[in-house]
C-alpha cells in the first residue's frame, strides 16, 4: 500500500498543475490506507509482540485487495466528476438522437 502511495504521489506531483484525473484524491486514499495499516501494525506489535512486518500470502493478497478497492473508489469518483466531459457529451448525443 505504501508503495502505491509513493508512486501515485510522485505522478501527481509531476502533474500537479493540471490534476484533471484527480490524482490528489487517489493519493489521499492511498496515504490514508497506509497510515491505517501502519497504526494497526504498531498497535498489534505493542499488544501481542511478534513480527512487525508480515509477508505471508494472506498479507500480500490483502494488500492487493486494498489497492484494487482504492482504485475502484477513485474510478467511481472520477466517473461521477467527469473531468473531461466525456459522459456529458455522450448524454447530449443520446438525447439528440431521441428528439
């Protein structure tokens, strides 16, 4: 999750002047999830001990699922905002065909 946050932040920062794809929002999702996982790991380590980093198959799958869920949320918001106006153009074209 942290790797996705770092990569997304670098891409957003290089294109910050024209953030038409709302990469800032995706960065916030990834960094929020990264902080949440980090706090979970710290609390678990302090309460139960053991390993701080868990590299099991279940942990890796959970990380991928979290990244996919974040990307899905970002795409839903991106479709609702429609920054390039693609959906609006399609709606206008469809409405003109009905007339």
